[in-house]
C-alpha cells in the first residue's frame, strides 16, 4: 500500500524559503503513469494546488505561485521536494503531498486527473 | 482562469440523500473527481472519472457530470459522512479545486 509522509520545518521566517520533503513508501516514484504533487490548505480554508512533477522531470505549477515554486524528485531516496521562496504570512498552511494520476484514456479527449493517496500533511507557519 | 463553484454548506437528515454540486464552464467536457475531508484528516478520494468509486468507498457515494455541473450524491447518508467535500478538475494543464462544501448530518 502506497504511503506518503511530509517532513520539514514547522516554522519559517518571512522572506525565507519554505522547504518540504515527501517520502514515499510502498511504491516507486519512478513508476510510469503517475505525477507527484503538492497541495496546501490555509487554516479554515479550502485546497489549493501548488504543482506537480513527473519522474522524467516534466513539471507544471499553479500560475499564481509559479514564480516562487520549485518541485524536484530524488529517485535514489524515493522522495520529492517542494521549495517555496519569499514566503509571507499568507503561505501559512497545511501542506500535503500526493500521488497524482494524469492519463489520457485511449479514444477520449478528456484527461483523467486525480490525487490519491495523500500524505497526512504538515503544518507550516510563516512568522518572525 | 478556470473556476469551480460549490455551495458552502449542505444539510441532510440521517438516511436521506445529500447532493453536492460543483459548477464550472463546460465542466461536462472535463472529468471531475471528489474528495472527502473529515475534521483534522487528509482528503480522501471518493469519486474519480465523474462517477467511479475507488476501492473501499461505500456504494452510497455516486457521481455524475453533465453540462456545467458535476454532482456528488450520497444515498442513505450516515453520520460518518459529515465532512467537507471538494470537487476537482483539470483545465489547461492546471489543477482546479472547488471551494468546498461542508456537509452537516443533522
């Protein structure tokens, strides 16, 4: 059974870079057909997609965050990471990592896309 | 940018049917999926590809998607179904989430 676990500092100072790692067990991040993504949720608010990466290196990011986000994979450690630069208090949130299905079914113009499973999440607070 | 709109809250009595809608421009031309998030927990996928239930999801959960609206239906709602529900779609290589609906089982 695939499991994901986020780790990283719980407190980051304004203007600094937030760095998180997602460790994957029960499966390889190098397996095909899956992307690996980050999603966040400010306290009391809804879900916001940050970005996703394929094992081959292909990435795509939320346009709103794109200028500040970097996602990378470490296949040797079966981990992937998130870096978010120049953080402010509005970046305070629960950060989740998740496996993402992105598939274009044969004969269909519509791509399949969903996140499953998700990690338990890690709360990051931006404060001096 | 593409937007998905959900009602902030829906209430239902135990044993009744709950319907949660997700509206977006020509949403029926895309696949929609749904997540359940109980208090203090991570989201769980309950419907993918508009109507398919992942393994382990009860049969009382069903989905549909047509026109501009996707709908999550819970038939015979139980107290354990009280949670926040989010729809999600994919548009122009961007993942979009709805704002979420709080389902209250009274």
